C-alpha cells in the first residue's frame, strides 16, 4: 500500500498540522504561554488520533461481525447438508425395509418391521408413515384354520395352520406389538396424536392398552381372541362399524375399561362374541351401538356418556349391566333387547318391557 493511501499516515499528518496550527495560533496571543499553547495544540492533535482509534476499533468490530456471520452461515450450510444426508439415508432405509416386507422368509419380514420401528424412533417425523405401513401390512388378507366358526374350545386352542400360516401369524403379531410400542402412552405430556387405519384387518390379541391414539378405523375388522383397549384415550373419531370379535386361540373378549373417547365412537353393527367390558369408560362425543350384537356378557357400569347415545336394535344375550354413571339428553332405545332369564341391570330412568319370545325391550320410563 502506498504511503499516501494509508489512513494512519493521513491521521498523523492531520494531527501534526493541527498541533502546529493550534499551537502557532495561540502563540500569537501575548497572554498565552508557550507551554499552554503546546499543551492545547497537543490536545487537538491527540483528539484526531483518538478519533482514528475509535474508527479503527469500529472497523475491526464490523470485520469481526462479518467473520462471525460468515462462520454462522457456514455452520448452517454444514448442518443442512448433514440433515439432507440423514434424510437421504433414512429414505433409503425406509424404502429397503418396505421392499423386504414382501420377502418370502418370515424372519426377513420381522427384521424389516423392526427396521421400520427403529427408523420411527430415531426420526419421529416418520412415525405416522411407519404406522401406516404396519397397518397396511395387517390389512393384507390372512386366514388360519382356528378362525373357523363352530370349533370347540379345546379343538380351537390346539388347531395349527400350515408352516406358512404359522410363520405369517408370528410376523403379524410382531407388527401388532410394534404398533403399540410406537404409540405414546396416555400420560406423556404434549404427545402427538397418531391415527390407525385397520379397516378389514384380521387381528389376534390386539393390545393397545394405555395408549393415546388419534383417529382409528376398525371397520369390518376381525378381532380374534382377546382385544385390549383398557385405558386408551382416543382423541379423534373411532369407527368399529361391523367389526367382529371372535374366537382365536382362546375365547375372545373385548376389554375397553376406563377408556376415553373424545369424539365419535361408532360401534354400529359390531358383533361381540364374548365379554364386552366398557366399565368406567367415557364417551364425550356421539356414540352409537346401533344394531350391535352382544352374544355374551356386556358391562357398562360407571360409563359416562355426554354426547348422544344410540342403542337402537342393539341386542344383549348375556348378563347385562347398563347402569351408566351419566346419560346424555339424547338416547335412542328403539328395539333394544335383553334376555329375560339373564341378570339385567339398567338405569333408574329405563324400564323393561317383556316380550313373548323370552326377550325384553329396554324403554325409557314415561314422564
């Protein structure tokens, strides 16, 4: 750099000029001593130097800020690049695992299911997608000899399918367990709601107890052996329309004790082959058991229903306890039937009207 372009040189020159100019001007005054004139000139020149120092410090500060900004942008670009790499790897893992679900070997399919679950745990944004894939797998057609109607209990429990059916059953049970593992527990604060679509699925020992679920579709599903929904919280609409609970390895039961349905709960046309336990459950939205069939005991003790309740043409063949803790203002009871010879308990607001065929119709008391 040439000397005449240097800010320091110009500052030094300006300081000297100001020192000599101010000092010389003051010396023309007889009342001013030489030392005072020199001191005042020095202060004037020093002010120039101080201003240069302030400018230089500000310049250094701005340079440092620009350097830090550039460094921050570099780190952000590196973080974005790393995130893109992780997303690419996750996408590849997902695609590979989905592809392996069609493998002929059952152990490979089980490994693929666990790989998908691991991906959902490490990348929470994949959780709903993985749940959709697991549900899709469970919606695949599946048959087993012990699902046949009319088998005696001891025969049913001992009935086994061919090796391919038994292997596929283990894969499906694994998928069901992973569904529960990926859903948040009801006591997890600020948990995200995930939805399940199991329309037409063939399920055995479905256990989602204590889990928080968004919407759930189980239309036309076959629920073999026991089904456990105890303590679940459903934040979205739930549809069990025309689903059926049936015998699997053991006698099936539908357990939904202490659950909470925040929105629609539709059990229209659902067939409960064994115990249906809804004790202490809360139905906060419109609820329908229209055309539902309870072939064995039904327990509704302590149920809180705050939305509309539809029991039209529901039939109860076993011991029946309909002593709701609270009933909504809108209740439909048209042709709601129970068995005379069974122990039937109903709310004080209802009455039983005996019919000739050994059944009784549940009706609301007049007035």
